[in-house]
C-alpha cells in the first residue's frame, strides 16, 4: 500500500456567494476529519460568519488580503503571509 495519495479531483464545495473552494484533503474529499487542505478563491469584499473549526486550519495568502479575528485580536494577512 502506498504511503501517499495524489489528489487529482478535489471536492468542489457548493457555494452561493461567488467563491470557489476546492478541498484537496479533508472530510468531504477523503474523510479525514483532522485537517482540511483547500484552495479558495474569493471575490473582493467577501466575508463569512465567525466559526471555530473542529480541524486544523492553515491559511496562505497568494493574492490580496484577508482579515481574521482570533480571540478578539484583528489580524490582516497579505500576499506571501500565512497563519
């Protein structure tokens, strides 16, 4: 059995707000509830409700900016930064 998996067809998360989310690894794509690795393209001005995921979540900004509020602290990441 191979110790790796090449993802050739990520799960496309259904959305209605103009963003594209392709989950490569996670609950929807390979039933792993411990981590989610996805590519998301969101339109300018997009936002989402506050949430506390039940899995490890990492974000790498390729283009633009994203604001996070974590434990009351506002953090703004720009292209090339990650959290």
